[in-house]
């Protein structure tokens, strides 16, 4: 990144391979580079040097429009701040990513309801986010993240606003998603959360420590 006229190197020779179907947690202090790495994996940022290969395709030199297509069709995002539309119903929030697919199917609504059933919120389909608990809002966000059936689920501190019991429920749900074949990359500060993953990557000062 360039701050003023000063270039700031965030990642320094990171070499990471994530296999299909893995559940990987990335840990590190603030400023360690883990969010930048997540942004590159999620096609929200492109590296200034080096390569990023996703499913055999070189991503690093694609246009913004091409990156948008990959994000919407191949990657689901779950954030600490749920980012639900307050004026929309739970069902409408889950359906949001399908609005950007040209060949939107009549079965999308049925599929969204199936996902709400999967996350235990079928009875809340017509509720607004403000009528839900934090854990329920995060479950809506997870259903929304997988509505387009992405291969990869990226979760950035998904339990950061939740109490420990609710956080455990959300992590169990992510473990279940991984069992269904989703590749999951998780950012967290919490070792208890990271221990749900099959592999933990520790970052410090822009490099992978362990």
C-alpha cells in the first residue's frame, strides 16, 4: 500500500497453498498481514508482485469485472459485522448474491429456504435483522454466503461479536459446512476458535511464522 508517498510492504514473500476441502485458520496480531492475505485470497485485492492461482487459474492480472465474477460465483464471505440489509427480510438478505447472476433461477427462493432450514432459521424467513439475536444474524450471513454454492468460504473474525456459547454454535456450523465439502479459510484472534480448523497458519510482520 502507499500511504502518502511512502510504500508500505504488508506481505513479504508469503507462500501458502490451500487444498480443496481444507479448513484453515489464519492467526496473528493486528498488523501481521492476515487481513491483506484474506483480501487477496478473496479477490478483493490483487498482489503487487507474485502470483495467486485459484483452481488452476492465474488471478493476479484479472480486471475488476473478472474479479467480481469470480467473487460472486466461487467465494462466499462471512464477516464479524454481519452486513445484513436492515430493511430487507431474512429471506431477501440470503437471496442478495443471486441478484448479480445473469441466469437467476426460479428455484433460488426454494434453495434459500433450504439453507435457512440448514442454519435453523426457516421460521425467521420473514423477520428483519433487528428482530434477530447476534448469533441468528450471523447464521443468516452464513446462509447468504453459500447461496451461490461457492467452493470457498472466507470468514473474517465471524465470532468476534458473539458470546462464547453462540460462537461455539457458529463454529460448529462452519465445521458442518466443511464436512459438506466447502473449503474454509478463517481469520481469528481466538485460539479456541482456531482449534476448530484442521490447520493453523500463524503470521507475524507479513510472513508466515509457522
